[in-house]
């Protein structure tokens, strides 16, 4: 299945969806959307990329059978979502994959196509079946998790790298990928890597196009400032700590101020950063080199934008990559991992964020 389709995780609502049980008061789930998402442009399509949290306050296990995103005012169905593809439970996992034991929480990782002109309040309808000792109970439906999407992002950024081709590795479908890896380091759960990309060399990588001393695996490639702005953080330890902490995952890192209280993160860089904290850099300026520091298995540039300066304590935000050209894509994650050739496409500008495993070529 192409990654552009897999990333949707759901299909548009049919004209006549199967009937869900009538909504009624029922001791069941607390539903909340911790972060109201801005509309994200991803490979030419507008989407809402966000998380719905559900905690079971009932005395019995509840089986989630259906999830719908609806307009809050008239109840119109925006999307019908398959729980099997987006529901992930926190902690111990007794019972089936769709079961929530008393006190257990699940996170639904959603990426909903957004085709409406106006941003409007939305809510969720959840279908449930209570599990009893003798037999399942009658189906129940509840509504909750209301939120209002934020307007579409207005942040255009430049190229973070030179040349290529580079693969935009995002892993939205993996439980240990950036998209599904929340952090709770200061009393609140956040998802800094919601729109993170790991930039890795694609098949046919031209080392000479990416910098002056670049290895075949991409290490040493020039890392470029994506905008004009102040360098706020330079984490460039002389040696890794003997006892690694969660904050050591980022490795050698730069944080740059962007317009509108947003921050760019460049992580896993080679030691020896040429810029300093407080320095103002220009778009396209070399600020580091691709490395393999921190929690990594191979060299790459981890890049994301967030709303806070702390690397694990901000909400990941979308942006528009106003540089480079899409030249192809890998058909599957396995093809990329096995070093197979990617599928060439008619070259075109990047329209928003690139799709997972898109292959991008930047100017040298």
C-alpha cells in the first residue's frame, strides 16, 4: 500500500454509514483532545493530525467498536475511523486490542482529510460494548472530545539539507515512531514529533551534492538553517554522559527561533557545532553536519518544529517545506530499509509537508 494512502489511516465517510447505538449517558470514557491541531498541508492535501485520549472510568472493560469525527453543530460525519488502525493502549494490555480495562487509557492517533472551507468545532462519537462476566452488554454510544481546529499553518521554511536525493522518513504507522511517541516530562503529555522527519539518503545519493566531506551514509552532510533567526540552544557535549537520560535522546542539537513563537529542532548532529547560542543566522547558512549522536541506529537529520523550546516538552507543529522537489517515493517502508530502488515520479514542488518516504532533491 502506498504510504500516502497508509498515512490517512481512514477513509471518507460513506453516504450511508452503519448505524451506531443511540447516544445516552453511560459511565464510560473520558474523552479529550490535549492539543487542538492546525490544519496541516501534507503532500497536497489538507489534514487534521491530532490525538484523541480516552480513559475508562467504568467498572468493567469496554470494547471500542467504532469512532466517528463529527461536526459539533449539526452532527454531520466528517470521517469514520477504524479503531484497529489508530487505537493504542497505554501500559499493561489485558484483553483484546480494542478493550479498555477499568482505569486504562488509550490514544487514538488520527490523520483526517480536511475538505471544509471553514474551521469549525468538532466532536467524536464512540461506539462501545461493555464486557460482563456472562456475556457482552448492549452496544452504547457516547460523544465527547470536542475541539476546534486551528487555522492552517502559515510557516514556510527553506531546505534543511543540500542535494540528495533524501528520503523523508516519518514512520506514522509504527508504535515506536515519532508520530506515536508521547512524552510526559513535566506533568503533561505532549507529542513533539507529531510532524517530525528523519532525513536519510535515498538510493542513488550523490555525496558531492550534499557537502564537501560527506560519507555514503549521509554523515557529514551540511545542515542548513531553514529560516533567518536566532540560535537559542546549542547542545554540543564533549562526550556523552556515562548514564544516559531521556534528554540525551536528541544527541548534539540546535534549536532555532522561528516566527510566531515556533522553534526548529535539528537533532543527532555531528559534534562540533559552528554556531553559538544567541547568534543570529541566515536562511541557508550551514549550522551543523548530519551525524549519529543520541538515540539513533544510523546517521540522519531529525528535524521538527514545535511550540516550545524544550525538545521533549512541546507540541509538534506542521509547516510548509518551500524548497526542494519531489522526485519519487519508496513503495513501502521495507523497500527503504532493504536499500531497494525508489519509484521515480514526474518532478514537482513539495506541497506542504512531504508524504512519508517521499524522495526529495534539494539544490546543491
